[in-house]
């Protein structure tokens, strides 16, 4: 969506390395920031989300950090595995009402 | 528990023809979303329902697209008439509310010839 910028569009890492994907948004009233993973030909699935009242959330190898001042949030995947290869989308809930997805990052984890 | 169900899974139509998609959300989910997803891009919200009320349809091309969610459960999305540029995957999703995880259906892949 035009209000959410996601970078990079493609990311290639070696198995075991870390991957970081960043999204920036424009509306300071945004308060919910999920990340979805979409494997080829499949539906998007939530992997982690964060609300505006916290700065970081972790779930095993996946973490999300939120910087409300700078209006950006990032997905961190550590110890990447080939099955992490997919397209990752960030999303933002604006002003309690409008929902926008980023343009996606294609992650390729090389064995 | 069954997930979000969509039908049909695939649809091929000639341009200017009408087409309809159906979605059955997860039981108990008040919020229902229709998205359009083009290849290599993120889902774009078309409309969001809270129960039977369309609370955000600002991105729905109302000249040709319409949607309804009768009784606040199942929903249909219609395009009439379809144009070549409407070819995409149409995703339905549901959630308890807008602050919770969205569960996506398998999508309907529309091809307009």
C-alpha cells in the first residue's frame, strides 16, 4: 500500500545467517503491526505481530521491533533455514480503521 | 475447526461478464475482509466488514464491484462487468476483530480473457 514502504524487495541469505526486513509507515496513529508469511501458491499466514504499547516481541527465531518515533518496524529472523524461504509482508492498521499491507520481501535462504 | 472457506478456487471468464466469489469465515469471527492480490504484490484491501456492516469500503471500485455480508456471516463479492485488469487472486480473511490475527482463505484466482 502507498502508506507502507517495505524494504528490501528481495533478500538472499545463507542458511544460518540472520535476515532483517524493514517497514516504514506514515500515520503516527497506527497501533497494530503484523507480519505475514506467504509461501508460493499458498495463503498468507501470521507469524508475529506487535502492538504500539511495546517496543519488541520475540517468538523463538522470530522477533519484531517497533520504533514509534521513527515510524518503522522490523522483522528479524535468526538462524535462517531453507523453509523460511517465502514472501514476507508487513501490515499496518491505521488510525484504528484502515489496514494496509507492504509490497512484500522475497526471502531466499540458500542451503 | 474449519478455516476460512472460499469458492470457487479458480474462475475464467470473458471480459464484460459478471462473476461472484463466496466466503465463509471462521465461526465467531466478526471481522471479514476482502483483498485483491496481484502477482508479486501485497494484498490490497477492498472492503472490511464488522458483522454485517461495511466499515471500510473506500478502496472498493464501486462502479463495478459490490459486496454483501448478510446476517454477518457469509459474504459475497461481485464484479459486473469484469475487465481484463481484474485478473488477480481474491482473498477473503476473517478475524475476531481488527486487532487480532487475520486468517486467510485459499483465494479465488480470477482470469479475465
